[in-house]
C-alpha cells in the first residue's frame, strides 16, 4: 500500500514540472459581465500574484462587474496568500467589481482564522452553486425552469 500512496505524489510532481510556470487556475466568462476563476493546488506568493494580475487584466476587455473566485480546490492558504486575496478584493471594489469567494474548505478556513485573516466586507458563498445564484442576483438575472412540454 505504501507504493500506491507514493506513486500518485510522484506523478503530480512530474505533472507540475511539465507545466512549469503555469498558474493553477481556470478562468471563464459565465455571463456577459461575470468572470469565474477557480484556483487549484497550493498557492504561493508568486502564483497568487500571477493569478490576480490575470484577473485584473481580463476585467476591462470583457466589461466584468462580478468575479467568482472559487477556492474549493486549494490545499493551503498562508498569511501571504490571504493578504493578496484581501488586496485583490479591495482592488476589485475600487474598480466597482464585486468579488464573490466560494468553496473554502473547512481546513483552509481554519488555517485562515488561525493566522488572523479577516475577510470582513467579503461576499462569501458556501459553494459554486450559491456563488452563481448571488452573481445572477447582482446582475438582475434569475434562473427559471423551462417547461419542455410547451
């Protein structure tokens, strides 16, 4: 069983080396004015800077008003990364863009509280589904069921 445990770790390390400087994130436009950004793995100061720069770069060309930041697949957030997330939220507010953070897993939440991270004034949703509902509400949109029988 020890070999099976080590093999996936080695594979992940090789995969991370293959992508080199790639940032562990996905960014997609969800609606005309809403951007989704999902982060993955372990974030360090260099990666979080690249991520925040990319988000800020995409705001103007897409006329973004809401950004959903999904932290559901993040392993660790230390105080330096948390400080960058706080600055990102403040920057977005300054640009009149609403950030919605979602998917923070319990162990990450506990680490953030233990290092004294305060996310007062942040919009935080439990999961992506809740964040989407909030984003749609902010944009004056709503999800309606389409009756296929009509």
